[in-house]
C-alpha cells in the first residue's frame, strides 16, 4: 500500500505545533507496518536545506504566481522516508513562521502557496509528475493541504483521499474573488464546495471532497459536529458523519523517553524515580525557583492563546500559590498573555518563572522536572503535552474536552478505582473549577502511595504511534476495498 502524506510542516525541521510531530512520526510508524509511506512538503528554507541528495523529478514551470516551480525528490535529514518538496522560491523561500509575517498577519499569498501544494499533490496522485511512484492513498493534513482533496476530486483517479483535521479553528480563509487563482470550475467555488460565509475555506475543501475524514481523537470527532466546537463547520461535519473517524494521536516514544532522553540531567523510569527528583532540582535551579522537594511544581507548556485556556491559569494562580505551589511556563503567542505571565514572575520571584518562546530541549527538561502539568484548554483536538506528562510521570490536570478527555482519567472519589486513574480533570471553562482540580492534585501528590500509583499508571500506558498506525492502515484498507465515490 502506497500512502502520500501531504503537510506544511514536519518535526524536527519546521514546527509550529503538534501537526509537525504527527507528520514526523505517523508515516514512520506506518512504514514499520510495511506501508510505503512518503511525504510531500512545501520547499520552505529549513526543508530545502535538509533535503539530502535532491534530484529534480518534474520541471513544472510557472504556476500559482511563481515563475519557476520544480518537484524535488530526496530524503530529509532526521526523517528516514522518501520526500518530495515543491520548490517554488517565490512562494516558499521565506524565513520565520511558514504561515505568518513578522507582524503576525498572514502571508498575503497563502492561497497560492498552499493551493500549489494541494495541486501538486493531486497531480502526483494522478501519476503526472513522478511516474516512478503513484500513491494509492493521498493523506492530507489540515487546511494547508485541504485543496489536495478538491483537486483530486476534479480529476479521474483511482487514488483515494483521507483528510485529517488537526484543529478545526484554523480554516485557511481567503477572499472569494481570489478563487480564480485556483484554476477550478465554478462549482468548487459555490456553497457546495469551498464557499464559507462569503469567503473560501481550504479546511472546507478537505471536509467536502475527501473520501474519508479523520481527526485526532474520538471525542473531538464528536465535538466537531456540535455548534460549540464546530467553528461554523459543524453542519458540514454532520453531513459527512458516516465518513468521519476519530483516531487518537500517539507520541514519538523514542524522542520522549525518560529512560534514555539525552536532554535530561538524569534519566529515570517508573520503578526508579530518583532521577525525576534530580530533574526537579535542576528545573528549580534553571528557572530561579526556590529549591525544595516538598513544594509541588506546576508546568504549563503551551501556545499562549485563547484556545489553550492559559488565562484560566492566571486567574487560578493566587489559589495555586496559596497551596504552596510553584509555577513555570514556557510558550509564546498572545502578547497580553505573555506580558501577564512575565508580570506574574516579577511579582512572585522564586515561585513563578516564565520562559517566553519555545525551546525543545528545555521543554524536555521542564516536563521531566515538574510534578504536575496543566492543560486547561477550552477545546483540544488531541493535545500532546498531557501525553508527554504521562510518559514522564508528571501528573496532568486537564479540562474534559477532546483528546484530553480521551487520555486523562481521574479517580471518582475515595472509592474510585485508583488503578485506572492517571491525572485530574475539571469540567467547565472556569478558573474556580481549575483551582479545585489543582487542590485535588496537590492532595494526591502529597500522598506518596497515591502519587506513585498515578505515575505508574501513566508511565505504563502505550502512548506510541503503533496503535494509531494500525488504525489508519485499517481505514486505508477499507477505503481501497470500497473504491467508491466520496460518502
């Protein structure tokens, strides 16, 4: 089975969020199952520089406003899979964020940039660009690749399409009048196609035209079909209900492995947690927190956005400090949230630390050294930081939404089964509920038997990509057997 994954980013070269981690790990896990999984990516500078032994397999010429477009083939350093890059310097040779300008606004030609990516994917699926390899399944990831499904639907091809929604809130919206630049017939520009409240949505292109739709947790698959979480596209999701599947993400357990993580000051495992105590001491020293084994350290490792609910954490901070806790945060995003956490660190020296920005090595050290990790998201398709916490014996405190509800389970009262509990959960978008969950977490953390039971349960879970890879393989197989029209 030949599968082409189409995406805008891939770990470790281009990463703005969890999408890169998925694209860097899922195809490799599929390859271990015998699937011929490969990648198609835009020729962003970091990817172009990492492409080893590149060769030109197609000279496309001018397209989507670019004077020169070529399709390159090679392998990416650190990604042991065949890769194609769409080399269009006018569209992709830009430093910084792959989607945004320095001022945080979208690149004005994102329609052409990611329209081209989808068009090339469909051309490959039709066998028109690299005759040596044609996929059986085109697997498009998030809005950046959504147009691949629309372009494929415009051509007669036996290749089937799968579209994975990583976050429905980011939809790839563009002026309707720019639709002429995409080169598709008017039916694709209508409300039955890409049109969305007077604009064009690349996310909707994937939802409407893919043969199958997946998202990154079973709970989020249900939530997307509701007005609360559907971001205006819930009706489209409901209309495709029989085509939608939720498959929970995994994590790369080779990269995130406390027993052999080279980024940690000390390794450890569930049966020998002394190394975690050393990681905590190192974290407190690095963050300028007061050194104390007896004080619980709470970590927030997140983009600072409305979605992630970090404002709830700010409002619950007085309660947390009253419990004797320390807080360390790493992330970037909303300038107001960034400033608020910096102000909190200045107001509470030795008890609150804020690292603005993202540092992968520090992220590993923080997850290993913290006692608790907070993920108070308003919505969360899957979430990865709570999975990192489980893997590292760092107890998650999460809101019961999306993948957080699928992965974190709290003991139901004193009579609940401690053997299945692995963290702490609150229900409502409310700082008081978060504060109550933190109080329950500290109470359990201060009880050595409860703390160890929770840590051992989380660390024993199979969080690898093996199970999701098998689920995707099964989905591909059923899709190829049907060879029917989109649901």
